[in-house]
C-alpha cells in the first residue's frame, strides 16, 4: 500500500480492543482516529449515516467493529464499506468471532466476512478471536458473591487477552499488504474450563471463587429479562456458550506468535495484572 496518508479509522475506538489498537498504532508512527458514539475523536453512529462520511475523511484503512448487541447489520456495514471505498480506504481489518463459519444464519458475522472477500477495491484481514479474558473483569461474566455464573458444562475455551487481539490487528494495519486476505484466530495459550479460571482468580485474590454452571436457557433468559441484551441477541448467546458446551470451543494456536513474534498472554498473567478488579467487584 503506497497511500501516504496512513491514517486508520478505529471503530469502537473507546472499546476493549479499539482503544488499544489506536494507542498501539500511534506508537508505531501511524495516525489513528477513534470513532464511537461518545468519547472518541469523532462521533460515529451506525444508525446515523451522516456521521460516516465525516469519520472516513482522510483515512486509508479501517479497523472494523460492527454494531454491538445486534445480530442483523450486514446491510449497514455493506453501505459503510461502499462509502469507505469511495472515500479512499484501501484496507479493512475486521473484528469477527471465532468459528464464524458456524454462526447461526440469522447472525450477520459471516455475511460481513463474505462481503469483504468480494470487494476488489479493498484488501482485508479477518480476526476471529476466542472469548476475551476481559469478560471476567467487566459486566459480561463477573465474579458475583464468589461465583462465576456461566453455562459451559465443563467445556474449555482458549481465552485470549484483548491486548493480544489488538497487537495482531495493529500488524495488519501497519503492513496491510503483508496481511491482505489473511484470516487469524487469536487465542490464549491454554484451553481452560470455567472451574480452572475460577481457581486462578481465587489464587491471585486469596478469595474463594467457584463455578455456577447454570442451565443455559435460564442464563440466556435471565440476561434478556434483566435488559443486559436485546431479545433477538439470545441466539448469539446460545451459540457462543453452546460451542463450549459441545466441546467445540476455541483451541490454542500459533497465530498471535506468528503475527506479532511473541507468545500470547496466559490467564495467570492476566489474572495477576487484574487482581484489583475482582477485589473491587467483591467489595461492592
């Protein structure tokens, strides 16, 4: 890619990976423009196309994070990509999901991947990360009253640090030609059950932490009833937990080391770094 602008529009720029991608890009000498509905360099709202053109002005690459807590968005993203190509964007790195080819048909994850692959005017890279470790320190799967409540039936997952996902994304954005058409599945170095995750958290905090392997439908129904997710997002929750329950959760691979040159973060290291977060949770 010879375009001299070398400015990346980082969608979800205040989020878990987006904020890290922007910071790392700047550290590598590229310009990064964060975009979000609130708190970013520019306002970006998927439901307000008037914000799209302004966000794209002067950029040549995009870190694509699709609308959150939705299952239907392929049309919105396709229109945005049309606009991006017309505005001079030449590369897109898309944050997808591990096992996207097995996603339920009503979820548009795979549709966006296929859309990118059809576009001759853009190069692209696809990231399909495992469940992120940060789920255990925020509102997604918090430790509540000494327990992690998640329906996994003892299945394992190669939980990955968001910082490692961002590191892979940055390499694809710094050198897009070298990663054109690449598909990476960032994972952690270990497959862990939730019970093993609980044991690690207990070790670093000095507090008892157990696993509450709730009935899947009760967990999904509770999330919808509490307003944590929209009703149509239930299909996504069933799929994500169902892959672990069925034994088809992510497995460790060498993608992070292959792209970044360093080993992925272990859950033990992540836990030691974030022990204070669980202490605060339990204090509430």
